């Protein structure tokens, strides 16, 4: 719904503005005593950089494509710089606040110092250089699984799953081509795209090759996708579904299919559907009505790995999810560890086996710190 989407963006921009104001104020104070002109320059720089993130998306409709891409990339890097600067400055302020009561700091550290600002910028440069390289070099991560259920001649199957591609201005056609080539090299029987295929404000119109590139994926049983929260945040869930279907990808939104009389494949709509439309997604038990989970293996794609016990209780054998990014950059992983029962990797929960991917692409800052992008390969054996 338009009102909910407006409220979401308004809240985001308010928080974004407050954080940038804090960075501008404290950074200016750090250099004002020694370099007063630099203090003003810093404030102007933060103002321009902070405005670039929301404004660059609007300017992309007016400016040439390549210039828009440069502006949006710069704005995305600022989002990462803002994140780290905020927590570094906040930590320093908390230390100084504690010193006010305990008096443990040397005199030179009791007030902001320009040398500290120079060290912080150097650290950020190192972090961003490594994080950018890391984000562009995904790994193949492999799991061997066994499902004790079989009522067809199918003995084993190779499943390749990719989540959180975030196609758009940052993750473009070259990265997508590389992903498809990697998938095909793994010779999959089944390919799953577990949501957040596009980014909000996605550069889809300039990427006419996207449907064709997806159509190059080769798998014995085909390629299947579910939407993620970013398809709804961007308001492009139907558009994305259409270009995937044009590419030969089957989109499962709260429905299941029986594949080759060998297994059920279930695709849930995203948990955030209810927040951006007038209709919530189906309850999992309702979705699985008419499915005989004792006869054939049940494989579920659900973008967000919340309430895994529901899938276990509903008779799901194997679940694939993404969404968490494993925080994307440290220390966000400490938050995802608390939010999710399993924020990355493999989990066995009674009958259910779940694989949670940290994703292929990036949202916002095009960096990854503390984790690596990945393509998931699951070799599944079916036993009686």
C-alpha cells in the first residue's frame, strides 16, 4: 500500500538524517580548534554526501545512465561510511562520558582531536577496499543431505540455491552473468532463487539482458523463485515476477507443485507481503493442504528464516532461505545471531533440515565484512 511504503521511507530518512547530523557535528568539533576551515568543509561534505543517497535515485531518471550509476555507487559507499563513522564516534563519546565520572583518560584524549579523524578515515579506506573485493568474489558452499523418504525412482538430486542477488545499480548484468555461469558449471538438477532478486530503485530498464541471462540457467527440473521483502519494498513484485516468467523461471507465490512425481516444491510468499499490500501470505499449514507429506519429500523456499518450527510441524523436510546477509558487515552479525534461530548455514530441527544462505549480492553499501557472498549447492540423497 502506498501509505505504508511512504511511512517506511519517511522513518528511514528521518533516522538517516539524524545520524548524518551527528556525524557532521562531532566531526566538525574534532577539527575546529586546529583547522576551522576544515570544520566547515567537513560539514558541507557530509551534507552533500547524505543528500546524494536519496536524491541520486531521483536524478537517475534525468541523467545519463553511466553518470547515474556513478552517483548511486558513491551514495551507497557513503551509507557504509556513515554506519561505521556513527558507531566509532559514538564509542569515543561514550568513553569520554565515562571519563567525566571516572577520570581515566590522558589529557590529550579528553577532547576531539584531528589526528583521530585521520586515523578513522584511514581505517575506513582499508575496510572498504577489502569489503569491495570480498563482495565481488562469491564462494561455492556445499552441503550433503539425506532425506529418509522415497516413493519414486529418484535416488539423488543436486539443488543449487541463490538468495539476495539484489540486482540493480550495484549488482549489474556482469555479476548476473558470472552467477549464471557458476550455476551451470555445477550441473544442477534444480535451481532455486530464494527472494530479493532485485533491489529497490532497481536499474532494470537499462538491463534488457536480465531476462535472457536468467533464461540461460540449465537445470533438469527447472528454475524456481519466490519473492523477498525487497520486491515488496520496491513495489516491483509483479514486474519482477513477469520478467522471471519470461525467462522461463517459475515463480511460486504461496503455492506448491509436484515435480516429476518425485517431490513437492513449495514456495511461500514473503513475510512482508502484509505490510505492503492488503493481503497477507497464507499460513503454512493452509498452504500445504492437499499435499501428502508422508508420501513424497517436501522442499520449501521461504525468503525469511523466521519460525522454523512451523515448517517442521507442517511436515517440511528441507527448507531454503536467505534474507539475513549474515549482517553483511561486522558487527551486524551479532544482531542477526539474536534475531534468528539460524542466521546462516545448516540446521537440523527434528524432521526439518534448513539451509540459510548469507546471499549473493549486497544491499546498500557494496561491501561485505566478516562474511562472504555465496552460491549454495545441496546434494540430496533420498532413502526409503
